[in-house]
C-alpha cells in the first residue's frame, strides 16, 4: 500500500456530514473485512464490497451513537482483514497488522480533515476494535506530533482494544478517564461475560496492563453497576430488519485484572472462541451500552464547551 489515498475526493469518505453542531467526531470503523477466502488480499481495497457493506452496518449500530451531539466524519481506509489480524495476534500478541498501511491511511485522512473540514472545532476521536487499535496509535504517535490539534480533543472513545498502563507511562500527554465528565481523556473497555473472566481467556483485543472504565457508573474500580443503571441497549429486530432500544439486563462491573467490563446481558456471545474466549461480547461493546454512551458523549461535549 505505497500509494497515498486522496482524501480530497469525497468518494473516499463514507460520511461527510453537514456541519450543524459545535463539535465533530472522527470515527475509525472496526474490522468488517474478513479476508478469509483463498486468494483474498490481506488488506481490503477501498472498493471492497464486504467492507463497504460493513461500514453501513457499523454506523447504524456503533458510530451513530455520536450523531446527536456531533458532526460525524468517517473515512474509508484499507483495513487489515480478520484473517491477517488473527494471524499477527497469534505471532506477536498484538494486532500489528494495523501499524503500517491502515494507520497511514487514517493519518492521511486526519491531515485532510484538520486542514479542510475541522475549521478549529473541538472533536472526538472514536473507533472500535481495529479502529480502536488505530486510534491508540493516533493518540500515541500522531497527537504527539500535533499538540495543537490534540488540545481540542474532547475525548477519545477507543472501545474494544486495550489502552494500557504502559501506554500512559510512555506518553505523558495521554490521560485515561476517571469519571463521567472529564475531558481530554481516553475512554475504553472490552465487554465480556463471566465465563471469560473465570477462564481468564486470552482475546485478540486485550493487552497486558489494559485499563477499562465502567460505562454505567464511569468508575475504574470494580464497583458494580446494576442493569437498572443502563439507559438502554441497541438490539436488532429480526422481524423488521431494524434496530430498537431494549432492556436486555445489561449490568456492568470492571474486571481490573483483565481490563474488561463484565456483564450478564442477555446477548449472544461472539462466535470466535479461539480469538475472543467463550463469552465475548466484543461485537456489542457499543450496542450493549448504547444509550449510556450517547448520554456520556453529550455530557463530555457540554463539559468541554463550558470551558471555552
């Protein structure tokens, strides 16, 4: 992937919004390209049909959580396929496949966004899974080189991939959230059920020393938050092919040792036990806590704007 994507071309963005709000979100989507068939390239092309379809679904169930409070920008990027991501995790203990091509695409998109679209507004950096892994590198590398841009960051929702204590120690400019309304901070977790905790199951989204915050009570310790604190989960209605807000009994407790959030939500575990453990809710990191995230985005935006 030597060629640089021209992000002045609107076709290279999934979402370029009409700017109607005071704050933006720059969102990096998760792995929606599998690359699992014989002959499939390791990295998706920009026109890959599987990726293009996946991004539409991703916005409906994840990045739409930012729509009410912000102008959401989503660039296409040539992401690593699930097959390659899994292989690099097994070899290195980390999804290193995102560190070159996908990261380079996203930083090119960020450069164009800041130079042509942002117009000096505060912004949220957000992503999920592979997108959160790239966001982690953006926080560590890109914003170290661009402190003037970083100081306008309301928060970073790097959900579904670990932010570690070592990351914070190596990058003094980074801060992890400690509450519900602090700004300029990182918010992260990985959702799983008690079976994963009991088995101490390795998963591709977790790194040693990972940190998590509870999306129901916004605490980093193991204080339990009952399902009554959940404002609503986003679930698929298979009869109507739509989504709806429901109560699925999604409580939350941080497992500090694993850097995850344990929930007893009535949800179907992800079907990737080799990479996510027997009871992973990785694909539902956003949807299980959807309304609480939406509420939290509004509160952090208000807190940041109040300081201006």
